[in-house]
C-alpha cells in the first residue's frame, strides 16, 4: 500500500461535508435549518467560488463550531478518514488557534485560551488505532492584529511537542499594506528557531518577493513558475518546496483549467524545485490526497516518475518527520499490530 505525507491541510477545511452536516443536525439546528436537505448543504459547501476571498469565507463557518469542546469530535473523524481512506503516514494540520477561542472574551483572554486549543488538537490527533505521525502548524492571519500574531509565534515556540512550524494565512492578496509587519514576524519566528511556511504567490496579487527568503516552504507558490520563473533558480538554491494544492485553484477561480498546472510542474522540475502535492481543504473539495495524485496523472500533467518525486519531496520537507518514521517503518509497524492471519486468509 502507498503511504503519503500531507504537508498543507487546514483543520477547518478538512471537515468533510457529511461529518459537518451530522454535527449541525445533532448540535446546531440553527445552521442545519438553513438547508432543506444534505444535498443542498453539500452543494453549497463544495461548489467552486469566484475568488479566493469568497472561498475563504467558508472557513468562518467551520471555525465558529470548532471549539475546545468540539475539536476532539472533528479531529478524531479527520484522523480516521486520513488513515482509512488516504493511507497517510504523516500529516501536518494548520489552523489559527485564536479563531477557535470564544469571541466574547477579551483579546488577552483569547490569547491565553489558545494554549488549550493547541493541547486539545494535539491530544485528539494522537490515536493508537490510527498511527499517523502528526503535528500542527499555527497560522498567523492577515485579519489579526500584530500582537495576536506575535502571540501565535510565541505559542508555537513554547509547544514543540505539538507544533512544528508557523504559517501566514488569510489570503496573500491582503498582505501588501502590512508587509513590513509580516516580515518582522517571520524574522522573529526564525530567531526562535521555528520552521516557516506561508501562503504566498498563490494569486497574482499575492506575489511578495520580500517574504520569500524567510520561508522554508512556500504555501502554493504557483505564480512563481507561472508568472515569475526568473525566481525559480533562487528558490532551488534555498532548497524551498512548493506546497501545490491542485483542486484549490479550480475552487477559488485562480485557474480555469487543471492543465494550466503542467507549466508549474514542468518549470519546477527543470529548475530543480521540489513540489509536494497537497489537498489544502480536503473537506471543502470533497477530494482526498490520492485523488489529487491520480487526477494529475490522468490529465497528463505529471508522469509516474514525477509522482514519485513529489511523494519523496513531501516526506523530505516535512517539518516533523524523522528517519525512524520513514514510510516502510510505519508500514511494518502497522503490519505488526495486526493478527498474523485473518480467518481463512493468510496476511502475508
């Protein structure tokens, strides 16, 4: 069985529509009542949007119900699906902890409450029955003030048992007016020894070269090979990896056709730039990671050699992956945990 590493998956966008709908029916009738039936909700939740901003509004729907009390419910089902249906050996979950704290609290109290959120997600994602190596990436956010974003960086540094890096989310088209602030935050994070990634060069309006040297991985980054290929040699020299999420660009209106990604892969492979294929928001898309690989293959965007290179790159650039956790050892661990035989059927 193939084992995958997922480097770019949002906690909010990971909730598949059926799971979210069942939660609404059981606990949030006010939200369920907005739709006549599940099919209406699924259509609303998964249909393409016209812009990235419109797409990101869907995150607020899930963030509003992901509290310290409900997060174990969502995380358990996320991990179960990732193991059973996706064969994930490694998963980095990213989210903004501040947006999971109670809105009625003061800013200082919400900052204090973030620690509990990280602990809840950390404990809920460590499941013996679904042995996936997992860690968290804490996201700063373009809509949050400087003091909150700095507190997120501090929290990431204080909780290495659960957190492997930081990110900047909220739409790369909104960074411009606060660019110096975000540069300072990333410089601070690097001074603390934190791993760094960030949503950047996803949209034509989100191309900020000043941030590139501060990132170890680039969240999306597709506009570099598409519009700014002159940057690829420097990206390769720094050993940066692009976290490419194919379905996202169709859902956000960033690309009109999946075949536009062929230029991205061809130019990156030619320049020696690694790509990790990711889902971004598997629930919002109703698409799991193996399908992202299959879709790229069947559309002749990559071949099997390139597929293997992307799979290897995902493990190589994972922030919390170690040699002793490489895929074949995870597989052996899983096999050893099973009975030697299934009734009437040899296991080996």
